[in-house]
């Protein structure tokens, strides 16, 4: 059965960070394109109930870039301190 505007659908909410009930607010190619969370009322693209991939830490990314450039992989002290404070 095709999805219609206003239908209830489960999707991952980026604000609530959970799979929640949503309303379909936009349709593209017979499928939901945009949805609105019924808990926090935020609109976002339909994510097919998939959480976004985890973010890599800045220090890891800096080391990868430095290593690919053939440079020493020392992470700047301010980035390392910032990540320790976040943990």
C-alpha cells in the first residue's frame, strides 16, 4: 500500500536520537521524503529507521591525514585536550 501524506511511520529522529513515530510531510517517488517527529515536532529527511554513523574523533582524522601526507602523526595539544575534556 502506498504511503500518503499524514500517515504515521516509524523513523530515526535526529533530535530525539531514537526511533520514534513520525508523520509523512513530503512524498517523492511513492515513498516518504520528509517526516515530522510526533514527539519533538522537528522535520527531517526520511532515514529508513537508520541512525547516522558514529562520528570519528578529530585526533583520529588528523592522524590519518598526516600519515597519508607522509608527515609525523603528532596530534596538536589543543585537539587532544579538547577530546579528553569531551570524554
